[in-house]
């Protein structure tokens, strides 16, 4: 009926997962590339990237075929993004700028079926493999498997973190360190002591509720106990930085 969400299951049992973002490359084959590389999930970016719904749905289908979990970052808490992406088979959604308990509750309403939420029901779609299903059983399985990732990116969210993690259905708190640095008037200084202090605060609150913490960790040395949802790389970084390293390697031995 519905694909078991191995990423959510791993997090709930104390495991750590590693993902890679796609923000620019439009070929669905990148999903197989990431799966072959060994990533657990593909972070499909609709907030800062230019992808339309059709492209993202192609990514979702390709990712599931490759055995890597598709998780989509939507631009905002809007039903017309969240419901359609989940109907297309996304394993979870990442939602930016969650600040209050009311924000988190609205997200759950859009992402979960009754009795947990108010998600619209269309069972004969991609998320069921276009098969006839036992509808009540499917609704229960979908609620169990859909992963909800909220992004905290300013001090209002940090101050409300205990309320945010108390909302039933929140699986991951992802700390948006770049926007947080801007909010704290230290733009780009994502390892500043002010940022590190807030990361510790979020970890403390999340551990009390068995909610995983996510972080952009382009440098493995940034990993620390409590960070278990790792956004480790992106297509942009792999191509630009990887390409620059190749060029540098050749320039060291070849006269150009």
C-alpha cells in the first residue's frame, strides 16, 4: 500500500540519517546517483530553488524507485503545497519559518489525515501506487509514515521550542542556521557562539520529547551528540567545490 518510511523509523529509534539536497539539477537521475552514493534521503528544495511541481513530482517518483526517501522543503505552510506533494508520494515535508505552536499545529492539520489532521483524501494516486486500498488502513499508515520536519530560524522559534516539540506529529526540528545568523545580525557566521548556544538549547528540548534535531553539516566536524538529521551536501556544492578541486589538482601538474 504505502512505502515504509525508513528514515522516520531510524530517527524514532535513535538513529542518524544523512541526506543531500537537490536545488538546481533537474534530471530525476540525480535521485539514483544519491542513492548509489549511499545517502538516506534526498532533500528536494522548493523554497530557494526554482523547481516547479511537475519536476518535484518526477524527483519523488525516481527517488522512491531508487530506494532513497524523498523529503521536500516547501516554500510556506500552505495546503496546496503540502497535500499535493504527499499525494505524489513524498515521504515527508520540511517547512521553513515555523515560529509558534499554532504554526506547527497548522502544518499537522495539512499533513495528516483524520483524526490527527484535516488532509484531503485522494487514495487512488501515486502515494498508493495507483492501487485500490483499504482506505481507513491506508490513512492510518500514511499518518504513521509521513515525516514532519519544522525549521526554526529565529529567536521567536528558539524561545518557543518547548511548545513546538510538544505538538504531536513533529518528528524533526531542523535549525536553519543561515537565516538564524541573519536574524541575530551575524549573517553567514553559522558557527558563531550565539548560534552554538541556540543549537544546544534546541537539542536539550528535543531530547526530552524524542524529537530528532537536524542541521546543515557541510563539515563533519560540526556533528555533535543530538544532531541526527544531517543535511550534508547539495548538488551545487558537489559540482562547484568538487569541480574546483579537480581543476586545482590538474593545475598542480599541468601547465595551463
